[in-house]
C-alpha cells in the first residue's frame, strides 16, 4: 500500500504537485493500492483524499507566522510553506496509522520531518521516501534512509559527497517527455534566438 502526499496539491499546481498526481494515477493504472493525499480542493476519484491544512498563501498562515517566535522553524512553523506541510502532516498521521501504508512518498521536506518524528515515536511503521527535487542540503539528506533523486547526476553527486553508495537512495526521473524536452543543438543559443 502506497500513500502519495502533497500538501500543496489542490491549491497550487507546480512541479511537486503535478508530479504527485501523475505518480498516484500511474501506480493506480498498474493496480497498485495507492491513495493520493492533497491539502486542498476536492477528491476527483476514489484514490484521492483531501486532508485539511493551513494553506501556504492564506491570511491564516501569515498570521500564524507573524506570532511565532524565531525558533518556531524547529517545530515546523518557520515559514508559510512549513506551516502548510506541518498542519497537513498532523492531519495525515491518523490516516497513515489506520491504513498501515507500506510506503509514504512525498517531495515535501517539512512533511518528511514530521513523518520521521512519528516513526521514531513508534506511531507509524511506513517507509518514508523523499523525492528530492527541492534543493535540500546534504546534511538533511544524510538523515534519510530512502531518497529518490530525479536525475542520475544528482544521485552521483550525493553519493560522491557521502563517499559511498547508500542502499536506500535511488534515481528515478520525473515524468519528462525526453523527445519534447531535449537540449538545444550545439552552437545554437536560446538567448540569441530570443
């Protein structure tokens, strides 16, 4: 059983959010038991579930941030993005516990932090995978057992930094049509063309 979690899905539709949706539906088409958790909007099918959270661009999120002490980042309340991920994660925990997912996959570091804490406390047993596409530091990544790198280059660089191959780290790119998005032929400059 797999949970794909995206706090921003339903309120923003950028790389992380669209990736989460595409991955969940691709797994579902392969008859894998999957649930797509999103932070806003409505459920568009039986595999989707909306988990309420404080949306990053909301007035409430800005007010919460304004009243937080400077050390609040340590507890998941240091930015509006952290507030969204933390409130989403707290509300998601009961579903993860009840459904006993084998894997929880996300590209959201604040959510990974909360899930790792829940795992250390024995609240969940799921494997937590971070799809690394948000420029997290090696210091942060070293703490994670499972990391999906989106390019072979980034996986190689991470392992070079570690000095060894880490078993739970792997490379699987996002869904990019390589026939459509390919490098500009040598000698041709996009800047000059524009």
